[in-house]
C-alpha cells in the first residue's frame, strides 16, 4: 500500500521492555513493503552474519566520536561500553527517497528524537510517535516471565523501569494498548493510513 499522494512518514514506535514493539515493527515492515527501518550506527564489532549498511553501520570509536562532534547524530548513547546512534542523514536520505521510515526506540531515545525534531522542520513534519503498552503491569509481568529470559529480580527491575516509562505515554501522538499481534498490527496500519491522509502531508490531486 504505497500512498504516493502524501509525503513520507517517520514512524516512531516505543514501548516498555517486553511491550512487544519489536514484534510489531517486524509485522509492520512485512505488511508495508514501502516502509523501511532506520539503521543504527554502532562501535561494536559485527556478529556472525551481520552486514555493514544492512544490520548496522559499523564505525570505529574515533569515527563515531567525529560524527558526534559534527552533530551528525539525532540521538546516541553508550550501552555496556559500546556506542549506538541514529544518524540524521540516515533518516533524511530515506525520507527524500520517498519511503516511510520506521524507528524502534526506547522511551528515553524517543524523547531525544522528539526534541531534536522540533528544531528540524522536515523531521518535525514527518514524525509520528506511537507508544505501545500492555493493558496493565500485571500483563507485562506475565509476558516477561513467559519469555524466561530473566531472573525474578531482573524482571522486578524491568517492571520498575516500565512503570516510569508508561507514565510518559502522554508525550506520544498515539497510545496503542496491546491486545494480540494481529490486532496491534491492524490498529498500527490504521494509524499509518490516517497520518498519510493528513492535509498537512497530502499532495494536491493533479
């Protein structure tokens, strides 16, 4: 479903840990071949099978820092001693090509991107932010336990962070209460289509 009658979107999806945003992003990209994900830059080395420019942009620490100093990143952070960031050019080049761009970021990263977009009219016009969350912390806790990826103490820590993140939902354009994967995708697609038809983005019929 490629809507050529409107300017491209910068779709930002955020959620608490275990909220299901990675699954939703995968489903959305599969459903909309005209949409592409934004590729993150990092200083960590490639893992087996990862390709530069496809999975990540792999930079040396010196090159990453040079781009930081030049203001090239719209958002960046250090995690476990490795740097990660989102290049402004990565977003603009894809938007200029006419493709919708999908961002999968945490709540802190979303706040930074919204702030930076406010100073950039092109990004501000394209940005649409969605906060995805389960209907309750109890449901989120059950999801985290079913993943069986973390110890009980780690789950409690994640839930504490999630409580703080969920409190930020009013900072987003849309609140999507997660129910099932198909229903989450259906409603996400509805948001995309509605945003495509906004008069501020529409191109006049010829």
